[in-house]
């Protein structure tokens, strides 16, 4: 129960996960497989209708519920407490519109190769992507992940990330993917910058996903920064 409390204040991380696996292993040996009719799960919909769900006789039974359900009602008649997890997956229909500073301040800027800010890019051109960030409250933050998800019209020039270009901040690890760059490292209260190159590969007007950063072991520390759409001519 103490481990599960970390989920409530959004501070769950991989260390908690490891401890939870060990705890659940011991707990399942003690509790055994749930007995028939000792546990029930009900879906409740907006029109007040109810639908009882069949629960498999397993140590960790998994049941899918409807996305139209507004409430799940769980009843446990076992002598031991019942622990459950609800998982939702998918994509948001809209991106955040406001900047969020919760311990980390950051922003991103597209410039030409001379460092001048640009509003549009010509097909095939190379540009520089400037990522700037700092911690607030004069704290040094360790194990921070910075996620730069690029618009569809741009691709990362991997060599520029590996060569570090003229960046004043050097990450401890870099993860170059097809649609994003993920940087891991320590940030301070001094404004720091990481610069790399990208190439315009498709014409159009593209939504730019917000730049995002989060302390990997304290999810209460994070930052978002939305950006205007980018035009590739």
C-alpha cells in the first residue's frame, strides 16, 4: 500500500516499479488465486446502465472495459485487500496551448545556419534547432529527460547530434529516433543550450509538438513549451 501511494502524488518511477514487482510477487504467493464470486467488476455508463464483467481466475486477471464507461465499480469479498490498476492508452486530440513551468523552464527556436530566427523553411534546406532550458528555484536537477518531438516536415541530421556542434550543454546520453530526439542529463539554474541540425523533407504547414522535459525520478518536476506551426515551402 505504501508503494501504491507514490502513484497518487505522481512520483512513481523505475525504482518504485522494481520494489512493486517484488512486493506483488510476495503478496500473490500469500493471497493465491482469487476465488469465484469473491470479486466482481461492474461497468457503469452515462445512462446509468450497468454491465457486469467476467473476471478470469488468475493471480493477475486482466479485463478490458469500454471507453464509454463513466465509472467502474469493484467489490472485493476476499479477506485480503485487493489491488487494481487502470490503464488508458492513446493520443490527445489537442496539444497543450500554454507553457508550463513546474521546476523546468525551456523553449525551442528554429534558425538558419547563421543563427538567424526563421518563420519558414525551403524544401531541402538545413536549419539549426536550438533547445534552451534551465531549472528554477536554484536547483541542480539530475536525470532529466528532454524530449524534442519534431514536426513531420523535418528530419534530424544525426551527425550534428553526435558531433555536439556548438552546444554549451553536453548530455550524458542521446537517443536519436526517426521522429524525435531524446536527451538525458543534468541541468542547472543557468540557461543551457543544445544545438543540432535538421533538414526539411516535405512541403506543408506542420504542427510543432511542444518541447517537453521531465525529471525521471520526480514527475512533479517538468516543463512544456508549445510553439507556432512551421512552414516548409
